[in-house]
């Protein structure tokens, strides 16, 4: 959450997308709370190298699980 977008806006967006994914059988990975705040760079949107590595590891795990059950 940040000074531009309030908490309710993010929460509402995530709930809508999650519901759409369930209704349509989409694979949806909600990693919103996955990366801790200290793994972001000075920007509220960009990860530092440690955060990028953590995100990549989780994405790789999910892709492997989905493609090689």
C-alpha cells in the first residue's frame, strides 16, 4: 500500500481477480505479501536483488509444480 492507492483499493482488486480466476479456472498466484518490505529498493514498486531472487524462486517452484506434477 502506498500514498497513492489506499488499502481498500488493493484488497478489492485482489479479491476481484481471485474470484475471476476461480470462476474461470485460471491459475492465479497472489504473491502480494510474499516479499518483505526490506527487500524492496527505494521505489515502492521495485525489488532489490534479494527480493528479485526470492520472487524468482517462488515463481520457478510454481511453474514446475504446474507443468511437472
